[in-house]
């Protein structure tokens, strides 16, 4: 069964037809965004990175691979919440909403990978089929 998970910045306009079940995955509410404008169905604060990990990462793309590794380890403590999101994503599209400016190096990217079952995949790395 296909898992339909997408990510979207909190500052992008919600699209009720395309977004499906919208879940905020940040610990803090996005600065400057009114609650009614964000239109989320759930706020999963516990799926956000720990304060310590977020501070260490500092949104430095050079640290993203290690951030991903550490964050996946943290997410193991929230297996029930991830399983619930995966069940929803099997029925309908789930859009993970995040506030970070970097669209490629953020916690929502990692959560989406975990939900799809490929948390340690490296961008640009050959898949098993490509590596021969």
C-alpha cells in the first residue's frame, strides 16, 4: 500500500484539495501565522526534534546527515505517534507542516522519510538497483 506524505512550509498557502490531513510537526507555533490561516488537523509537538538536537543542528545543511541520524534515533521514542500518522497516510494524503526556511534540510523531511520507510536514504546516493 502506498504512503502519501508531503511536506509544506507553514508560510505557504494551505490547499484543502491537495494537502489532505495537515499536521504541524514543530514544537513551537510558526511565528507570525494565525491559527485559522494554518488550517491544521493535528499538532504533533512530540515529533519535533529535541531542544538540544535543534540547537546543535542550527539549520546547517552540512550537519544534516548527522542531524538525520540523531533525529531518527529520537523518533524511535514516538513510534505510536508515527504509526498513527502512517495509518492516516495509507487512507489519505498527509502533509507535514513545518516552519524552517530550508525546504530540503528540516525535520519534516526526516519524518516523511521515516513514514515512507526510508529514514537513512541519502539524497543522490544510488539505490540498490542503481549500484549494481
